[in-house]
């Protein structure tokens, strides 16, 4: 009887350790992508456009209110103004969903852009992220949805 109880307790301990398994690669990748977005937000809001530009993949293409965007355009902008002491625009971000599959991920998020007068506009966005040769994750494609009317942010 004691042998059976001993074996049962060993099996329960093994089952418990199986439940506390390591995160999957997709879960680790999601954390990396979320951290990259947080780093972009911090860099951009502090006026460090050169650091913010690290999020873009060399094949990046984007579409928003102001038209098409490209990797080259973002790099040119970051070279012209790598740092700005008092940026006119700031962003807030809510990540709604991150879906990772292999070397590609899709992020759905909601952005709030706050302008120099304190007026804000909110819009949804989708980004396609790709794992790069150096194993980093970068935005390869993005598209913004229509923005809500301006409102004041406190």
C-alpha cells in the first residue's frame, strides 16, 4: 500500500511539473514583439527617432492617413532628425491582439496620437511582423484604420 502511495505522489509531482511547462516559442515571440512596440513608443515619445526606426524591416511598406510609407522614408526621416528635444506628437498604445505563427506575426492595436494642442485622434492598426535573419522581429507591413474625430486628452 505504501509503495502505491509513493508511486502516486511521484506521478502527481510529475504531472504538476508538466503543467508548469516552459512558454512556447510563439509565447516568447509575442513577448519580444510587445517589448519592441513598448520600446518604439518610449523612443518616439522622447524624440529619439533614430532608436524608434529600429522597429522597421528593410522591406517595410505602410499605408495610413498621410499616404504610403516605406523603410527608406523612415530611415531618411530618422537621419534628418535623429533626436528632437520636444516632439510635437506623442502616442499612446493599446495592444489588442498578437498572433504568432512561425516566422510571421500579426498585431492588432489601437493608437492614440496626441498633437501639440492636446487634441487626440484614435485609430486601429494592423502590423505584419517578420522574424529577420538575425532572429529579431521587425514590422514589414502596416495599415491604419480611419481615425476617430479629434478630442482633448488630459
